[in-house]
């Protein structure tokens, strides 16, 4: 007679990918490495973190717009959105790597970005090209606003990091102008 196997009762355990959120935001590394040199203060770390999360969010929202834009001048708008996304991704990497060079720990996790970004939430679904232009201009300006908000404090402590903010400002302000121009009409003479 064959023995029948009995199943052990199963208990529900939370999925491994869901865990209690860790402390969010930028932190400083322990002083255990052999590296020497300039170390970011908590204020500098937090300032760069603010810029980082807005850049990460800008790239995500730019892709959301890219996937869902419809209407007149679709192709140019679609391509312009990729330009914005590429710039935001490159700048977020530069800021995060600068933070690491200063012994700060960047935090680009989705929950941290969602909780701390200054950018407004992006609408769901298909969006007309003209509305996308206005929405992305608003987000570009919000990101540059964050850069300008932290600039003076960053410059006082670390002019090199302020130089990075200058690059970001120059590029994103130009993108905001070029993007917003799509919906403008010439001023009457």
C-alpha cells in the first residue's frame, strides 16, 4: 500500500519584493573608506538630493508623455520628449555620481522620488500635443526652480557642485523655451 503524502498547511508570507521602506532620502557614507578629500555636509547632500529626485521624476514623466501623446505635430513632440528624457537621465546620473564623490548616498528609489519630488503628478491616458507641451514646460520649469532654490547654498559650500547646477540650468531652461515655443504665437506688432 502506497503512503499518501499530506500537504503541510501553507502560511501566507508577504512577497519578497515588498518590504518595509527603508529610510528615504540622501544620506552620508560611513567614514570607513580610504578615500580622503571633501565630504558633503548634510545640507549639501539634501540639496543635491532634491535636484536628483526632480530629474528622475522629469525623466519618468517625460517618458509617460512620450508614450501617450497624440495629435497635431505628434512626431516632433514625440522626439522633443525623448530629448528631455535623455537630458534628465544624463543629469540625474551626473548629480548622483557627484553625490557619491562627496561621500553622500543618492536615493533614486521610486518611493523616495514619488514622496519628495516637487513636480506635480502627470495625468494618465492619451494627452493632446498642445497640452503635453504645457505640462512638460511646467515640469522643466519646476526642475530648474529646484536647481535655483538650492544653488546659493550649494555654491557656498561646493562651487564644483554649483557648476553642475549651472549646466543643468542652461540645458533645461533652453529645453523649456524650445518646448514652450511650440504653443506660442507671435506677439502682435
